[in-house]
C-alpha cells in the first residue's frame, strides 16, 4: 500500500467518522425536539456540561445512558450508589443514610430545593465526591498516560537503540516538547528539572482534548471546557513557578534593581498582581477556546431545528464538519500553548540576571 493511497484512505475514514458524529448530534437534538419546542441553549449546555451519567442517545424512558458512581458525604455518613437510581433526575433516591434529588445535575437533600427569585436554585446539599463524566474522563486519561509512558520506558530499557512501535510515536513528541518548549524558555542548564511537569501537562491536556471530540463515547467529556479543571492546571503552574523561583526573581518583583525608589513603589503592586494574572490567563485561554469550539459546532447543528427546514443542513452541516476538523488542530494547539506559556513563566522565575 503506497503512502498516497494510505493518506487518502485515512482522510476518508476521518471524514466518515466526523460525519457520523454530526448525524448523531442531529439525531439527538431531534429527539429532544420531539418533546416540545427546540431550545438550542438547553441542548448545547447539556452537551458541554458535566453530568452524573454518560448520556449516549434518546430522551426520557427511551434514553440510553451509562450510570456512574454517586459518592456523598452526608451528616449521617458516607453514601454510595449508582446514578441510575435517579432515573435521569425523575425520581428521588432514598437509602439507609438519606434521601436525595438530582436537579440540573446537582444533588440536593430531598425536599430542600427551591427556585430563587434570581433564577438560581437553592437548597441543602451533601458533599459530592461522585465520579462524574469529567472525573471519569480525567482518571481514564491519566491511566492511559501512565500505561503508555510505562510501556515506552520499559521498551527503552530493553532496546536503547532506535525506537520501534509506540516509541516511534512518543519520542518525536517528547523531543518536540524538549527542543521547542523547555530549552528555549528555561535554558539548557535547568530545563531537565521541569521536563516531567511539562510533559505531563502537554500530554494530559492534549489527550483530554482529543477524548472530548469523540461523540457519544463512554469516557468522552468536555473536560478542558470545565473551569475547575483549567483552574487546577493553572494553579499547578503557579505553584511550580513560584516555589522554583530564584532570589533574583523575587527581587525583581518587590524591589527592582536599578530603578528609582518612587517607581519601585509604583511597580511593586503591579508585579505582585502579575504573579496571579499569568496563571489566570492560562486558565481562561484553555477553557474559552475548547468550550467555544464545542459551542460553535452545536450551534451550527441547531440551525436545522431553529429554521425548521432540512435545507439549512446543506449549509450548517458542512460548516460544522469543517469546524470539527479544525478542532483536531485546536486540541493540539491549546496543549502546546498552555505548556509553552508555563515554560515561559518558569523560565522567567529561574533566570539569573547580572546587575551593574
């Protein structure tokens, strides 16, 4: 099989897969539409938000879902059961520990939920440590990374020479992170100290971004589109950066050498604020870009039902397919940008300057 034929075959498979995703998305939206007036906002938020189950297709009693473990810490102790007991939020779950309701994918003590004047619900809630679809996706990707890198490491011990098999795929990516991200931003003397962190961040974000593009797959979730996830990653960058920082770095933050004292007093608060604005930008950039891609694709699909004509699909479906293919590039690009900026911030913190 020549390379030209192989590339063409790969593109056809990819096109068919993404087309299937769009058809499945339209079918799912159509089923939601049968129960009443189509609500694009509700459909989009349902697809991108976290949940206590993996919804595959269908609505109500005819829906197909994969339940996940519900783990609650209540006033009466630990309570564990499957989310299928809620029957998609239609029933109250009563156990030996307590009674609970699932409302808008939030678990409340039964009978305590009230709709407030501000449009938001209020009620008493147990501490929820459930394995939601975002948590499941995160655990699954972590296991995949450990298995892949463990396999590659063992292969290098057995065959220290030219890479083979999975090594051939992983080694260029590791070299890419080392030569294009770590060394240029941290320096060839200190970069090795931070390579484990940078490699973990890069592969973790990239893998989760790719998993989030797989439609209706148990394990697929919009993890990078969850602000708590991106906040945690940004917090880790903040901790690594500031706990690795040199005295010279802190001197430039609080009392810049070679600068007049009035300017030092003026700039010091700004520099302190910048310590937190840098990871904040990391958090928002990853969250916004991944979420925006999903919203655009689902919005284009929704046009078929908003305009109430199949003719709209001739325009919206090809556009949605194009955006979805573009998301494959965005998945890699956002992992690269997050890792690159993390390396840049770390490099600034560990750099040593000569003062005259």
